[in-house]
């Protein structure tokens, strides 16, 4: 049987959340690690978006939005109930805010030299509006939607990770103790560490890298 194929880039936050969901769900697939500056033709044929992740299913269907990859993975198996209909609209709204509001501020903060109109601290301050919202939620319960990790946690974690490591000493001193604890939990989890193992860049004809690794 032909396995699904996932085109991925190890450090991309969109690809990270897709891999976390796929590995959690125990989806057996072929991982193709790519270079974003030299994208393979097979990936570009599969998706004209030319961004990772791209999931090509066994029947040829292509899923090239990371949130959709996550949802598809959870439809295959979701034993810890990451997706819950009772808070689905709130989870979706929070992830949308991450993707369409926080992420642009994060990009300006991380690549501040490309946006010299304002100092880096300005862009960080804009991004902090979302961090304060997360902090408030995490003061009320351990994870964003309750006391168990779920869809929104995994969808948002890679972006908070990226923000934190722009200036980790600053982040560690920032007034976000609940968010810092939440981030560290994910950084230490097998859910994350298993999918961050380095694989060689995929070349056509190379021995395929088959996932998943052990589920946490």
C-alpha cells in the first residue's frame, strides 16, 4: 500500500504542528525533508502554494494547509481528545488569531532588520498583546482550553517557541510565568522531541524516511 507523503521543513512552525499531530495520531507516512530555497519539483507539482507542509494522501488527495493536516490526522485517531466540539469555535478563533494577527507581528520581531521603520522592541510589543491573552488563559487552567493539551495548544506552541527564541533571555524574564511553564512543558515533551529529530534532505530515489516514531 502506498503511504501518505509529507513534505516538511524541520524548523517551520507550520510543519512542526502538522508533524506533531500526525505523529500523535500514529499516521504512518513517508517524510520528505526539503530545503525551502531549493524546493523539489514533486512538491511543487503537488501544491502550487510552494510552502510546507504538504501532505499527499495515498489516494492522491493533497492537503497543504497545516491546520487542515492537523484536523485530518485527528480524524484518523484522537485518543486523548485533542479536538472537542464543545470548545471547537473558541479553539479555531484562537488559532486564527495566532495565524493571522500574531504571526505577522512575530515575523516583524524576528526579522526586524527587514523592517527598519520601527525598532525591534516595537514589534515585540505588538506581539505581546497575544501573549498576554495566552497568559490569562493559562492562569485559569493548565492548557489553553482546559486541563489537558489539545488542538489549539499544539497549533500555537510552535509559534510561541519561535517568538521565545528570538531573545530567550528577555522571554525568560518577561511577566508570563504561566506561558513560560506551558512552553517548557511542550519543549520537554516527546510529542515535540520525537518530531524534531534531524533527517537528511530528501532526494528523489533516496531511501524513504518512514514515520511515526514512538508515540509519547
